[in-house]
């Protein structure tokens, strides 16, 4: 009989702190006493998650892992709940959906019985007032596991040793504010987050931020693991299934995966190959929209191009951004981001660009700084005219910018900074007539470069160059 091929048992990406001891085998052995058996990859993950130092404290106080759907990632959480109940720990398990928290509560209760413990003698499992709980009764223990659906208020005022965030792609900042302090008073706290990469309909942002912080800065006392592909690829390639699905060959089969795949390559990459997109699917401007207008070579601008600049002073970041737009020989609008610098650097670097003999107009937005730059332009005697838009003109500029983009009349060289701002933006309401501005879906990101670009395109699109007249006698 041919040996069954298994998916990759170790993560494609794993960031962990060094350790020499773990009590993870205790949790795995306990789980294996039921009618289930931990897979190799699950046992390895539990070993890393439950690593301890010389004082018996968790090496990793915060742990996160991401795996494609239907691989059994939540079984690790079940192992942990079981272990906590038998080791005098208070555990709070949370999920996005009520059905998930109820299912996990039921599974833990059944597994305790499978292991050999008796309900109402060793433990008590009950529902009350919408809460699902399991209390450990032996030896006067205060161990408890509560199972809840997350909200912006859940957990306030309660204390736990372990906080579990299942379906972490839906974990929002509001929920984090309500939950992250529930383990503060524990002498040995640990937070566990597991889920899949966020999709277009995912509401959470905490999971994404945690992953980014660990991968970029290697956060102390934190652990991250994922099974994933680095870029959008062919989701129908079986070799990639084995690379990113550790349970393929056990609870997953090629036949099941082949049947579930559809025509949406992006969604299939996320759900089955664990892809973390480098852009937001919630953006008002999609990656596809932006890439459609990208050029591989600079456009022809003619001998006398008319340059229109957009200047945006950002409120939150204290930065100022500069962009320029110009009409091409084939009557498109070519857009280029110039720079984004702290306001404290002064305006001289902006003036240097506005001195260009082809500069026509600089649209300047940002209360408190508009008149200063206009005055600096006058002092520098630039030929470029300063335009200080009225509040109601900003939504007009943004709407025209998107109209030009979606109509294919805009082009650019796909600059990374401008692309990041464009494909991670969402609309914010301005006024009551449907007008909009921009805000970033990336927490703390500066959107001013995109706002400056919109201002530049607005003036360029509305340019009505006066015709040259020849006077004859």
C-alpha cells in the first residue's frame, strides 16, 4: 500500500523566541487520552506556544498563528483549554460567531468525558444568561473556562490567566480595548490568537497589526507562525496545497480542495493557500484599478508641458505632501508623487519645485499652512499661481480624481508610496451631500500623498489653456 502524502508539518514562516523547555507535551498527552490524536504539526505548535523559562513563565506571552481553512487550527485551542482546566488556570475563549464558541464549549465538554472525567463530579458544564462555562470541581479548584462571542464590552471587570481569540481575522480594535486587560493581573498571562488571513469581508485589524509587528520588529515575548504563499499564485497547483495545508493527507484530501476552488483567484489564495495580501481589499481604489493605469515607460509630454501641483498639509501626522499632474501627448493625465516630509522642514523644498518655468498652479489644502505657503511663493516670486480651495471644492476634486482614474484617463509609474496610499484608502464623508475625502485603512498611515495627488489631477483635468493668438497687420 502506498504511503499517504502529508502536507508540510512545519510553518512556512515562524518567529519564536529561543527556549530550552516546554510543557506542551502535557497538553498534547491530555488531548490524546480522548478519542482524538494530535497531528505532528499541532504537537509542534503546542510545544512552541507552551515554552517556559527557568521560573516556569511563558516564553511567549502573545502567540498568533494563521493557517488555511479546515486544517484544524482550533484543535490547538481545545488542547490549551483542557490543560488550563486541570492546572488551576482561568481561561476566556472568545470567537466571532456564537456558533463557534458554542461548538468549542461542546467539544471540550465531550473530550473531558472521553478522557475519563465525570460531569458534576470532576467538572460542571453549563449555560446561563447567554454564557457557556466549564468549571473544574476537583480539589476545590477555581479553574474555569468561559466561552463567549466577542463584543466591545465583553470581559470588562473580569480576570483570567489565558485569553483566547479564535477567528482572529475578525478581532477589532474596540474588542481588543475591552479584552486585552483581562489577563493583566495574572501572574503568568498568555494571549493566543488564531485565524486565517483577512478577506474582503473581514472586519478585524488587530490580527494583521500583530503579524506585521512580529515579522518586522520581532516583538519580544511574541510568537508567530503561518502556512502561506508569499504572492498571488495559481491556487489550482496541488504542490502549493501540500506546502500550505499541514492537514492535507489526514483530515483534508486533494479531492475536497479541488471541489471547493472557484474562479476567484484572490479568495482561493487567501482561503486555501494562506495568502496575506499586501493591499486592502476594502480600499475605495482597488489594486486592479491602480495597476490598470500603470505605465512601464514615461509618457510623452510635448515641448511645453503645463504642470499642476497639489499640496496637502496633513492634520494628524504633521506632514506635508507634494504631487504633480500634467497632460500627455495622447491627452491622458500623468500623475507623479514628489515627496512627503514633516511640516517642520519648512516650505523651501516645495518652492524649489514650484519655481519650475512650466508650473501653472499649486492647489494648497491645509488650514493654518495655506496662507504661509502662498506668502512664501509670493516672496520667492514664482510664476506658479497659488490656489486655496474652498471646503466644498475638496469633495469635487476627489470625485474628479476617481472619475479620471476609473475611466482610464489617468496614468502613473506605480510609485510604491503612492500605490500604498491609493490601494489602502477608504472614503470619509464631507458635508451632507455625498461628498467624500480620504482616510487610510492602515492604522497610523499617512494619506496626504493621495490627497495631494487628487488636488493636482483636479486642476490638470480642468485646465483650459488659453489659445495663442497671432496678430497680423
